[in-house]
C-alpha cells in the first residue's frame, strides 16, 4: 500500500513539475510579445538557455544549499521509493528557474547574453536557495525565532516571496546596474521612445500559458496527494480574476495591463492560497492588479527605471504584498484558516527582500566590474546580442 501511495505522489508532483515547466514557455512568449521585434529571437533563446543553466546550477549546488541534499549516490539509491525525491527536485527546480526568467523580462533588450547566463547560475546556485532554505527548510533557526517571537512561522505556501518577490527585487538591482535602453529617455528626463509591445497576441499567449500553469504552481505545492486542497485552486482562480478586473479598470482598457493583471493576482495569492477565504483572495488579487498598473506607470514615466516587462512591480511588489496579505486575510478574523501571524509575514517578507537586494547587488555588481553587463551600441541598435542572433541557412 505504501508503494502505491508513493507512486501516486510521484505522478502528482511530476505533473506539477510539468505544468510549471510549461510556464517557462509563458515567460518566453510574454517577453517575446513585449520587446521590440528585433529582440524577439533573443528573448526566446534566453529563456530556454536560462532554464538549462539553472538546472545545472540547482542540481550541483542550489538544492544542497537549500535542503542539504545531493545527487552523488548511485542511480539505484536515487530511484528508491519510486524516485519521489527526484521528481520533488524537478518540481522545486522549476520554481528556482523562474527567478532568472523573471529577471530576464526586466533587463530585456540591452543585457549581454553570456554574462546574464553567468548571473542566472549564481542566483540559482546561491542567492535563491539561501532564502528558500530559510523559508521552506528551517535553516539558520529563523522560522523557530519567528514562531517564538510572534506565535507562528513565516508562511509562504507557493512562493509569493520565495520565488516572486526574491526574483523581482533581484531584477530591480539588475535593471539599475544596466541602466535604461539607449534612447528610452531624453536628456530632460522625459520618455523619448515609448517602445510599445511588438505583439499583443504573443503577449496574451504568454499570459494565458502562465495563468493555466499557475494552478500546477499553486495546487501541486502540496507535494503529496493527501495534502492537496481544492481551496488553493479556488483562491488562485479568485485572485486571478480580481487582478484582471482591477488592471482593466486602473489601466483604462490597455491590453498589456489587462493581460498582466491576472499574473499580478496569482503572484500575490501564492503565499496564502491555502489559508485564505476566496473572497479574501479576490481582494488580494484586485489590490495586486492595482499595484502593478500604478507602480509600472510610476517606474517607467516618473522614476525612469527601464524595467521592460515591469517585473519589479509585478513580481517584486505584488509578491511582497502577497506575503504580507497572507498574514491579514489568512487570519480567522477575516474568514481564513488561521495559523499565520502578521508580524511573521512582515518579517519574512522584509528578509526575502533584503536577501534579494544584497544578493542581486553582489552578483550583478561583480559581473559588471569584471566582464560588463551591457551590449555595445551597435548590438543594441541591431537587436539583442548578435552572438546568438544568427539563423543558420542549413535546413
């Protein structure tokens, strides 16, 4: 009976990993549709290669940093219990690899290809798993301290902070180190080139792929069948539609905002999707949709931060909101399941942001000083990194 249960759990978490893997195609098409046409090839190649280098980094280093587990025993040992530990690694890898995919959207159109691959490797090997181990594996006694101090541990069921806020705040450091795209802002500080999305259909396709895959991202975070919860699916749905409708209203029918709205809601609901009431999730998603539209506009037009896909507002800020919101709407007083504390959620969220800022500054600062991050003017003018922009004539 135990073997049957293990086999079912293997299939369950394997399907979750496959759904989150499919989300990476969503990242690719969302970026493809947003960047200018001359940079579309770069966007596609970058996402696939980032995922591949992330796999190597997480397999050899990152997973051990987060969980103290390696893969250097024989295959027979690794395959015990139907290989559940292996598919769990695959599932968690797809989360880890989302961090470079998030960063990619912020630094699009002017980052050098190979230095960014190096940055992805360092982020997934060291920065991301450092906080992952704190939040999800009790490392360094941080969770125990929060429970003793505030009554509950920091709760992040599916990664509002661990994945999205960390990725979004690292992206902010990368964007600041790179600077704006050439010609984006005039000398007087005004926007001189709007750079509208090159393809709304591709942008919409990416958003839909991400939204559908997110139900694997959230629901399968239970990791075993006996812990699966329909409440997570319902809360994900309500946050998705709340984000969509808020972005529709705040963005004044702009299709780019409309299709990022559901993603903002889904980012925010990850942390508390297992403890909030569906009405609470609807409100959390709606606030996230409003945050994205408002802050994307501010960063681009007033603060002159050239975050191409708006990944800091979408993932960094909405992820932070989701971490804090779990401590509000997850409480029994607001119809939630309880088991959360506001101060733990606030502290854990701030800690995640600090890890991201320090880690991102170290990774991108060191790479900038050693090899450089930025394309030269000719490469940027012609479109992305010419070293990967060649199409073979061989059939």
